[in-house]
């Protein structure tokens, strides 16, 4: 009888583990679904080495890439602070409203914000200042920005 109860318990535990792995597997394997409130479909970045179909979206040389502007949309409900440096200790220059489309020059790794260490440098031509925003609160529109050149 003890062996029977123990066998049943082991079978139930194994079945639960398989069910959990089956349910959790797609959550780790697929990118997050786009927010319904943004009303936009997500756009995947092209794979490395893949042929680019839209020549306007892909710079032709490294010089062009440095001047290419990437776009993103603010997803922070309360707005997104633009800072003087890529960290939360630096001065706030402005606050961008939820849903605003921003122009991004490049990205760096800096202070980790909710699991995301990337910060985007705003394009001065479109935002009138050199500011930084946490990538954690920006949804990319098109390809992700390249890293900033030092």
C-alpha cells in the first residue's frame, strides 16, 4: 500500500512537471506579444546576413549608419524621463509622453532598469537636445539601434 501511494505521488508530480514545462516553454521561446493598447503589430529586426528588402531602412556604409535615425515609441504610461547621461542619477532634461514616437541615434549599455541595461541616445536633430532614455520603456519601430561609437 505504501509503495502504491508513493508511486501515485511520483506519477502525479512527474505529470505536473511535464504540464508546467509544456505551458512555460512557449513563453520562453517566443518574443513577447505586442501590447493591444498600442494598436501596432510588432516588427522583427532582420536576421544577420539576411538580404534587406527596403534600401531606405538599411544604411549602405558605416558612415551612413552613424547618421541613420532609428525610431521607437514610448511605452511608459506615466511618461519617460530624458536624462543628461544614461543613468537615473543624472539630471532630467524633459519628459516624453506615453505613445510619443522618438528618434534614436544609438544605444549603450549602462544602468540596468528592470532587467534591461540598454539606454538610447536621442537624435538631436529631432529632439533639440542630447538626451538619454532607458530602452526598457521604448518599443522599437523597425530595427534596433546600433551601439554608439566612442
